[in-house]
C-alpha cells in the first residue's frame, strides 16, 4: 500500500469515526447512546445515506463481505437476495447495470 493510499484509508477511518460519534451525540437519548453499538449507528448512517434503498444497502453488504474476503458469505448473501428479488440482477452487478 502506498503512503497516499494509507493516508486516504486513515482519513476515511477518522471521518467514519467522527460520523459515528456525531450520530451518537445528537440522535440518542442519554443512556441509550452508550449502549448502542457502532455497527447499529453505522448501519443507520448508511441507510440514510443510501436513501433507504434496499437494493443499494444489499449491494453495500455484498461488497463489504467481498472486501473482507468473506467470499462464501458474499455469495450466500447474493443468492438470498436473488431468491427474494428474482426480477433484479445479482448484487455484484450494481443497480445502474442493466444485465436483463
């Protein structure tokens, strides 16, 4: 990894941490903020960012599995999505792709 890539990754991590902290400070009632997990908060941030689009959220989950080298999980999740949404493309083809 180049120093520029490392700098970018470090900056992204700081921005995500800041987003989680801001959401925790401004959204939750006192007491609940401390026990709400980072993943729950990040999930709510992503859902809002992706405008609660189920397809975009599912694509994000698929690519997160893939980036974490959880290939079996990514493929299983994609298969579950395909069975639940037979009219849509597989998750590895983004919503903008027209494979049908």
